[in-house]
C-alpha cells in the first residue's frame, strides 16, 4: 500500500489531520506515520490510535501489515 493511499484514508477519516509518512524499509510495505489532529484532544493515546486504525478501514494486518504509528495534538 502506498504512502498516498494510507495518507488519503487517514485524511478521509480524520479530515483535519496532518499526516507525515516515512518508508522505513524502502519497500513501500513498512511505514511510519505521524498523525497530528485537534480531534485527538481529550483522548487517550489508545483512543487516538483507534481513530487512525478505524480510518484505515480494516486494512491493518492485511493489505497494510507494518505501520509504526505516532499521534499528537497540534502545538
């Protein structure tokens, strides 16, 4: 799954998110995503990650099997 596809899915699910993608292995298969959104306010880290996984529509563990995820509030 490409960075553009992943970023698009996250932005569709969390429209105000800023998404920064990094290819960890150079193979378009192992990704790091940093997702920043005001929608994360008042939510635990687990809840923030669940929001991102929900936006990915069940692709985790299938089409997308390696995603290192960091979530944050805008500064």
